[in-house]
């Protein structure tokens, strides 16, 4: 067991993470698993070391956001694969922000792959694998009692702050932030905090100089070998953290 870490009762387990109670009632502990999934969980594999890489990358990106003044749930990274985070009530919504047209957007709208999206596009999707995560507008959000109109505006504002901070950070590493997904939760006072994880599983990241080179889960979605996928996560770790992986 990792030093100084006391895992409480398991609260929830998802496809790539387990949530545990902590000794502090205002915090929970996230364990990043080595599982990788795509297509609403239909494609599933295990890549040893992936949980560590994604956890360390998430910690780094949450630090970048905190430094930029974006409210997040992040408290502390406990290597190799645990985050101590503020306890929030998660909104079951995926918030996607797009700078360049890619992925599912191409199937839904008359846009071409690689088209710049200026201003960036922010979209909401209900987290529901059986319904294939349907898109939500502000009226659906209110009808489903997920968030009222003002809260939808607030979530969009936070998402665009995340975009600005991450775009700048990735650019400093020679990486283009094409799009990403975040999730938010409400803390005890109802304030939205950027929560969950942010890493190569939840972003599209393209090399600035080498056309076609990518550093994200699309390698897995498009059928790359597990070794190729692992190499992509290792490369992303090295670019963002600036050192060799330790575990
Ligand atoms: N994304 C995610 N989880 C999902 C769906 C999408 O993290 O369940 C991320 C994805 O990695 C990409 C962005 O959200 O960076 C936009 O994804 P898109 O809607 O294009 O769907 P995809 O083609 O990735 O399924």
C-alpha cells in the first residue's frame, strides 16, 4: 500500500476509476485503474501502468488549472495512481469543448475534419451508456434537473477557462488541444468544481509539427495495438511532466 494513504470504504467503481472514502469526510480518494475502454464500454482492455500514467497526467493538468485560478476538486497526488480530491456531488454530464472539428462532431454536423472552431464549441451530453450519451441543450439540462440556465452559463464559462489554460499549457509542449471532455461536481456550497480526470483518455491532442501524430486515446479507438497505446501515454507523460515515468 502506498505510504500515508488510508483507503476507506469503496463508494463507487467506474470503467477506469474507483472512488474510496477518506479519513477526512470532505475528501474522497480516486484510484486510477489500468483499464481502457471505448465505444460506451464495448471495447475493453487492460494496459499495465496506464492507471499510473493517467493519474500523474491528471494531477499535472489539475495543477495547471489551479494555477490559472480555475476551481477544481484536486487536493493531492499520491503516486503511483491515487488522487485525493474534494468530495463533490457529480453532475452526470460530459462537457465537451472543441477547438478543431474531430470525432463524433463530424457525424452530427456539416463540418470537415480539421476545421477550426472559433469560438470554441461547448456541448453537454448526458452520461448514459445505454442511451449512448445523448446531447443536451440548456432546456434539457433544466428539465432533467441537472442545472438551471444560469448554472449552464457558469459551466460553459468554467469550461472555456479550462480550455484557455490547457491550450496554453499544451502549446508550450508543442501539442495542439483539439478537444476535451470534463466533468464538474458541486461542492458543499453549491459551487462547481472541475472534477473527475483530464488526460489522454479525455482529450484529443495532436503534435504541432508532425502531421498525423497524436497523443491520445484515438490510437486505441482506431485499433492500435496495446503496446502502441501504452507508448502514446508514456510519450504524453514525458512531454507534460518532463521526465521518464517512475513506475
Ligand atoms: N470524450 C470522453 N469521454 C466520452 C466521450 C468523449 O472523454 O465518453 C472526449 C474525447 O476523448 C474527445 C472529446 O471528448 O476528446 C470529444 O469526443 P467526441 O464527442 O468527438 O466523441 P468520440 O469521437 O471521442 O467518441
